C-alpha cells in the first residue's frame, strides 16, 4: 500500500507527531488501514485513515518524551481536551464538568477521547448511515 497520500494529510492534521520518524508513522497507517473502508469513505478515505491513525497514536502516547518529562504521559490526559467547566461554586468549592463523551454513543466513547477521533466520527457520520431496527415486522399481521 502506498501511504504517501495519507502521510501528507497526516503531517498537516497531526502536527504534534512531527518528531515521530516516517517509518513509525507508516507502520501505524498500515496497521490502521484495515479498519477504514475505502468504499464507504470514498474521496475522504485518506483523511479518515489519517485521523484514525493519529487517534490511535495519541492513545498509545506515541511521540511522548517521557525521559525529559516524567509527567508527560499524565499530561496527555488533559481535562482541557476532554471536558469543559460547566459550572463552579466558590463557597465549599464545587466544580462540574461537561463531558464530551456523553454526546457520543457508548460504542464510540473511545473515539471521543482525542480531537482526531472526534473529527473521524464527524467524517464517518457524513459518509456512513447507521442502520437501526425498531423491531417492526412489515407485511405480517
């Protein structure tokens, strides 16, 4: 598989991985490719593959420099990127967060953990219609 088109999109969309060697990014793209359908995504296939690859790399802490920053991995799980302050109080100190994961289906909760996963979900919603069944039996009495 020629990963060049996906790699070009990846480098623009996932600048945080600029220090990760090409060969490593290529491997991640190849590992992720079977999870993204060319037929379903059509002309957005390369973009979807780049986003899902970046999502998986982010969850795996690829490119995190743990040697120079012992808290680097902890810092990746940022409240700022996952939740926004919904309300706060001063007396008796109370802070509530709006969790973006509640806006997604339970099966997509992992994708809501990174900005790349959320963008991937957006592309997927544009291209793939979910099928739901209400259990009705048509034509039967």
